């Protein structure tokens, strides 16, 4: 009887070991990692900041405009290489009941997500109650933002106002175009009309996807607005200097002719 019990106990132990199976081998782990990498999905990081909480905070619209806080958002692939970098401040502008309301994205409550691709990448700035998405395209020797989508679901701006979700998109565009390896920069306010009642302001802006050297911005491509702001004072100064020079030369010429006339008399 005792011998039979021992045999049964040994049989149960062997069954238990077979059912548990062996842990995955290193080859299996590498295979799973490779499959995940080929999908292009990434997890994201920006500069150090407090972790997001699980408390849902609805965006609160403000009646007055203010300067949005600037922050640098970074998107990395699974190998840790930076594939997109954006430095900006974001302000949403909505129109409701013929009034304008404003909401600034808070970097400490925002996370960057998306994916990295060879010719297309997506960077999404996500926060409770909305997001802002940039779709980057690489075409030949240039890269640009092809699509910008905005989504905002704020708390009602007034007691009698209803809950409303604002959604807008700019698609099939070639925004912030730059040669590969260079970044696009604009210190002047950039306003994008996502819908008739929904706009987004980016102040200031520096953006680049693909071909980032050591994760840093490449040489800057200046936007036309900044170029005009820088060149117009120079042009006006040159025109003013030319007018003064012409006036001086005219005065000297007239004076010289008058002197010659007096000598003849």
C-alpha cells in the first residue's frame, strides 16, 4: 500500500512538471522583440517631468488668451533612437456663442506617443480631454507635416452651455517643409485653422522628424514670417539711408550750381 502511494505521488509530481512547461528561450524572446520592432510602434519620452496621474481632468476653457508654456517632446523607436522632436507651446482657440475661448496644453499633464516609420511617422500629444497629432512624411530629399489633427473635449465654459467636443484637421498639406536632416523653426506665432470654430496656435515652433543627428535638432530652416520680420526693418533702414543720401547729394548739387551762377554775375 505504501509502495503504491509512493508511485502515485511520483506520477503526480511528473505530471505537474510537464504541465508547467519550460520558460521561453532566448531565441523566442529575440523573435518576439523583432516582431514588435518591425511594427514600428514606440513608447515615448520627453524631458524629465512628473508622471501622469490616473485622475481625469477635463480641459477648462479660459475667456482670455495667455502665452502657452513651451516644452520639447521627443519620440523614440524601440532601439531608443529619436525619430521626431518638437519644441513648441500649444494653444487651442474655440468659438462658441460668438465668443472665443482658449486652452493651453500643460506639458506636465501631456505625454507624447506615436510610431516611427521609414517614410512616415506620427507624433501625438495626448492629454485628458484631447490631443494634437502630427503626421510626418518623407519624400525624396524633403520632409514635412502632411496632416495635423486636433481634438478637444473641455468642460462647459458656462452654466447653460452644453458639453461639446471640438474636432478639426488639416490634411494633404506640406507644412513646415525642410531638407532632410534640417529642422523647421518659426518664432512668429503660427495659427492653423482646423475647422471654422476650431484653431490651434503654435508659439514658438521648432520641429523635425527623420535624420536627427544624436537626437538633436539639425540646422534651422527659417519660416517666411520670421524672415520678413527680420528683413523688413533692414529694408526700411536701407531705404531711409538712401533717401537721406539722395537728399544730401541734391542739396550739395543745388548749392554748387548756385555758387557757379554768382561767379558769372
